[in-house]
């Protein structure tokens, strides 16, 4: 008995990273099928929604109706824009909770379909938009690919994500949501 404690486990990825030095191999049709065949336990997942163009509440409502496996919706919040060109209008933000067997990649596809349905036109990277849907957390899954990083890399710095997330999962934001982050985030009622 050495008295040494076991080291904490790193979060697991559903698709393990290849050994260092190997180039990641893209999923083949067969490996994707194989992955889908595995029965999966449903996990808790969270997506962040924001709109600052047009009928913002209607865009958020429509998106919530289109997303799969939704089991909870936070209150909405009117929030000062973070980043982007000066003079943008305020955002309306909320967070939804899913109970789902879908992977982060499948949820990204669903998020993009909801954005497309809101006739979103990507004019400038941080510019105003009818709808933005970000995948925040999908159970314990981690993924780090050019178009998708989960857990979302900036979520812990964003009051417009943490305040609505606290409505659904206060245990996740405790100790992370400072009054400075919450500044500029105003309750705007139920969706
Ligand atoms: O990253 C989501 C889009 N977005 C937002 C947002 O949803 N809310 C606020 N307040 N600022 C934002 N800047 C960007 S980009």
C-alpha cells in the first residue's frame, strides 16, 4: 500500500483519439454505422440559442420546436452583444436541455438545420443573426474537431450562456457565474 490516490479519469470521448503521431482517420461509412449500432444510454445535453435580428422570440420558439429530445427550456434573457461590430441590437438568449442518445456531431447537424430554417445568412463572423445554436455539453462526450468543440470552449466566459444554464442546471455553473459575467443579462420572461 503506497497511500497514493488513483488519478482522476480524463473525460471520455465516444470516439477515442488515435495514438499521438497518427493522423486522425476520418470515419468510414462502416465505422459510422458500427458506432450507430451500439446501444447508447441517453445523456443530458445542453444547447445555447441566441437571436438579435427580426422577431427574436419567434426564432427561438421555432428553433426549440425543431430541436430533438428537448426536455427543458430556460427563461429568456435580453443580453448585451458580446463581440461583433458596434451598433448591433441586443440578443434574446436561452438554453435548452435535451435527454438524448445523439452524439455531439448529430446535435450539431440538428442545430444547423434549425439555423437554416431561420433563414440565417452568415454575413460576418460575429455579426447579427436571426438564430445561433451552439452545442454546449453532451453528457461526458468530448470532441475537438475544426468545426465542433465540445464542451463549448467559450461557454464558461459567457454570461448569456451561464445565466440561462443556471435555470436548468445550477450545479454546473456554481462557482463559475460571477456578478461581472451576469452584468448585461436581463430576465425577459418565458419563451
Ligand atoms: O455565440 C452566440 C452568438 N452571439 C451572442 C449571443 O448569443 N448573445 C450575446 N449577448 N452576444 C453574442 N455574441 C455572439 S457572436
